[in-house]
C-alpha cells in the first residue's frame, strides 16, 4: 500500500499526517505528533531519508525514526550519532551512503554507509586531506552549505561559504569512485 504523507516541525515537535494535509488531520487515517525524545529539547536542523529511515537532525545529535511498522505506536526513534548537520541542505544520500558536513568535527563524513555486513555503518571522515581549508569557513553562514550529488558521474559537490566571499562561493568535489 502506498500512502502520501507529510512531516513538518512546529514548536519543536515533529508532526506527521498520512494524508499529507497539515490543516485537515483525520486521526482515523493516521496523523499525530512525535513529542520530545531522549530528553533532547534542542532545535531541529534537518530531516532526511535513507533506506527505510527518516533521519532526524537536531542541533547536536542525529536520530533514526524507523516508521516501517503499520502501527504508529510501535515506531522507534533511536539515537544514531553525536554528529549532526547545520541545515536542511547540508546532507546528501548518495551511492549507498548518507553524507553530512558537521561543524562538530569540522569536516564531511558518511553518517551512514551500507556495507556487506551492515546497512547503517558510520564511516570515517572523508575530508581529512582538505581539513585545513575548512578553517576559512564562514561559521556564521553554515546554513548556506549545500550538497549536490551527480549520480551519473559519481561525485558530490559540497558548496560552502568561505570568509572572503558571498554565499556558498566555494565548491569541494568528492569523487566517490576514486575517493
């Protein structure tokens, strides 16, 4: 069964509606709210999709919502990582991985990566060779970071705001095949 749905955030609470109507809930057709979890009252910074999970990015942590159960009372939210991203566009699902830029480590890492043995393995930082260049990052504009994945060419472009320019004026390209 395929269902159109919508999720949104209001007053730091995550809401969902199976019908996709934010103003016309019908609890019979599955709608509701997911209150604070794990005593984490920090702000949401992004919502992403990977495999069967909704990735919930909060200011300092990342959580996985497994919503595959038909009964919403059995949905599970689990802590995933102490790393998170700064904005809705600073992550990308690409080539069996879920990549983020995290200011906590000052770099780019696969928050989740599919391996032969594990569908959600957290990989090592991929930006260690260029870590020095992130010192010039404009930390006041981290919300302007965005990632674009080019599936045919197998690379990701990380557009970042550097101090000596306007907007996201520098692009770092990560070639997935050659690393």
